[in-house]
C-alpha cells in the first residue's frame, strides 16, 4: 500500500496537481512539486539509499555504509539529570 502511495505522489499528474494547488485562490501555488521523474534504469551496484532534494549533490550509499552509520546508538548531547528522591514530610 505504501509503495502505491509513493508511486502516486511522485507521478507526473500528481506533481502537476501539487504545483497548481492554491493558484486560483491565492495567485501562487501553496506547494511546490519536488519529485523528479523516476529513472527507468535500476541503480548500479548495491545502492541502498539515495539522498536527493535540498542537498548540494546527490548522495548514494551502499547498504554497508547505511549499516555502519546506524550501527551505534545515537547519543544525546543533553546530560541526564541525577535522579532525585523526594521525602514526604508530615
């Protein structure tokens, strides 16, 4: 079901709808289509993740590179507070 939605949202007709949404009421689109036409060729090698969009250059990562980047649990830069115990007073 999710794959069908992805295909629908990146289709040329849907992207055209997205690009025209709001122009009749506001004089300009409220959203801008950003999906690029899908390439019919399969990615070469074992590319597992491709980063596109608002990046300077398209980035293709292999499955090994993706696994290496998420193999360790991200650590928070916010220190944990020491636990506090409260005593009830009468």
